[in-house]
């Protein structure tokens, strides 16, 4: 954060004239007031019905309408003042923003530190031709000092700012007929939406929303009675099964709609100067830029449902993608939605500018002890609740004994299958300039990380790992999740791999173990002396 002159123009330290201060678009007030009015109307309905209990409905509606009107007038005044007190400029060395109602905030970012300029626009903003511009440095500061938000400017102004702030000299001149597009939307990819983890979550959310809205209107009991009447001749297990299926169908439909909203008009392209740009969105348009010099690798993600159908998603492993809590749910790292594995490998290779994707390289298998550990964890996760049910059945009712037996018969084999699949997923290796590691079964992830981007190794070995002769290696990096694990690798093989994958990083801490041949050689040399 730094001070800047209050005048509309200023002079730089070297005597050159800075650019003029600019204002946000005046229609910003309209957009914010419309959005705030929608929130007020949504809150007014339950408040009206809540106040209508002890008094007539028209009287409650009049009180709520008066409160909504006053709130809207106050919001219009506040937004108008905010607009007049907000200004920005892009100078030769700094991007500056002045804003605030009672407390004026003066913030600026050095141009050389700016790493991202992202544009977003909701449906109303798109109709008016406006966008929100988010300028970031890619630093994890835990606050807002590393970002500037211009809310809102015209789309043309947003594109100009993005091009100007991310302008970098191209390393090599591109051919005139060069196609910058790396991937575009294939409508067939939508078939992977219902098999993602989003579908059951949306199904549960839909069921919860029905019960919550019915409670607002005091009709939750009627809804429960209506559901009971529909299933009065059906046993409880079948009723639960039907309700779960209905929630699953609702979740699948919701997942399809969410996929269309998120990925419509999707396009991944490489811009001059070494910038990857992802643009997508049906109602809310998003444009995310990632400098290739911040890219440290890629992550190929295969959730269980998507993996069954032979598909995978591609995420970027880059520095500075998550800047605050608001960004953690924005999928800024997603470069490609779930697509065929061949397509995902091709896009990953193009993003990394490699002839073949490192994620397809053969990986070293892990020792059998890793499989034994996973099978034990799986069986332990089943036996503990089964033992609790057996104990409760002996103390309370024999019915729980049958439940325990059913859980053991159904969950036991399933747990073992998941454990074996998790073991088969384990692997690590080196592919050219990349360190590759793979793990997971419900969410299998294959990470290709630049070996030059590894800044440290963490070696962990629990008591049970020591007995099994395995250990966990964690590659530390400044990008992505910050650390990537190689789980349950063989003790000597894992350390040798880590020392060879990133030379001179772990080798000083390793002590060679003499073999029989080296001992014989040393004895022969001492005898000669």
C-alpha cells in the first residue's frame, strides 16, 4: 500500500507526466442497486410472513415495503458517493486505486509485480457491457494488499487494461497463421457432469432447500405428511431408496445446469508474451490469465465417477492462483473440464510445451507393504463401526446385530476393493524436466511438477511405516498446493529417487550404506597399504 497524489494528474519521479485519473462506469450504481434490491426482496418475503402472525398481512407488507424503500434510498446515496470517490490510473510504474466513503483507501501495485488480470461479469453486467477487473500480484499476503478490484468498467476498458498490464515481449515471433487456441468447448463433455461429486451434493442441497422453504412458510409439516401419504403402502427401506433416487436425479439435472453455466463458451488459448487465458461462462462470464513463467506443472485429476468413464480434468500448478478466501471457490486453476483422457493428455502436453504429457510416463510401483497398509486401513474402517453395532446389539436390541452383519458383508469387500485400487494408483517417476507422482482412488491425481520448482523435501516415517520399511516423501514448492506427496515409497528406493530427481537438494543429508562389494574393496586397499 502506498500514497499517491490527490490531483487528477501527477508527475512521475523522473519528471515524465503520469496518465490521468479515471472513473468507474456510472452504471455501476444501477448494477449495485439492482442487486441489492434483489437481496431485499428475497429477505422481505419471509419477514412479511413472519410479521403477519400477530397482525394483518397488509399491515406487515406495508411495514416491510417501507423498510425496503428506505434501505434502497440509503443504498443509492451510498453507491453514488462511492462512485464519485473512486478513481484509478495505470501509470508507467504503478497501478493505483483510490476509494472509500468515510475512510479513504489509497492503494497501488507495482507494474512489474502484476501477474494476473481477471475479468468477470454476471448476467446483468453482461447486458450492460460491464466487467469487474481484478488485478493481482499472485502473492499470498492473507489480505487485499496484493489485489486491486475495479468494480465496474466497460468491457472494452477491461480488455484494454488486461492487455496493457500483461503485455510481455514475446520470446519468439509467432507465425502469422499460428492458431493460439489450445482447446475449445466440446458439447459432448457434458456427459461427465452427472457422474461428478457435484451431483449428489446438489441433490442433498435440493432436498434441504425444500424443507427450509417449507419451514419459512410454516408448511414443513404438510410437506412431510404429503410425502408420507405417497409412500403409505411402501416399506421404509423402499421409501428411503426412492427418495435417494429422486435426490440423485435432481442432483444430476442440477449438475448439468451448473456445468453449462460454468463451461459454456469455454476456450483455452496461448497469447503472445507467454500468457495462458481461460475464458468461459454462460451467465457469468469469466476470463482468467496465467503467466506461463508462473506455471510449475499440471495436475491431472480423475474423480472416481469420471475415471470410470475414461475422463480426466486438467488443473494448473502455478504460483499465486489462490489469493484470498473469495478465490478458493472460483476454480481459477482449472484449465480443462472433465474430458476424454486422450484429450486431457494432449492439452497438458500443449500447456507445458512438451511433445508428450509427463502424466502419461510409466511410474515406479510401490512395495507390497503399501498395499498391506491400505488393506488394513480399509478393514479397520469397517470393523470399528461393525464392532460398535455388535456391542449395542448385545446391550439394546438384536436388530442391530443383523445391521452389523449386513454392514460387514456389504462394506467389507467394497473397502478391500477400494484399498487395492488405491495401491494400484500409487506411483512416482521422472519424465524429462518433471517429477511425477500419482495417488488416490476416490480422487486420483497425477501431478507433473517441474524439478526446478521443487524447493525442498520432507521425509516422514511413522512407527508403523518404519516397521513396514516405507516412508512418505513430500516435495515442497511455491506453487499449487505447496506440497505434493509420494506416499509409502520404499525406504531406500524413495530416498534414492528424491536425491536423483532434484540433485544436490537431499544428497547432503544422505549417508551411503556400504555394501559387501564396497567393504571387500576397502579391505583390499587397506591390505595393499
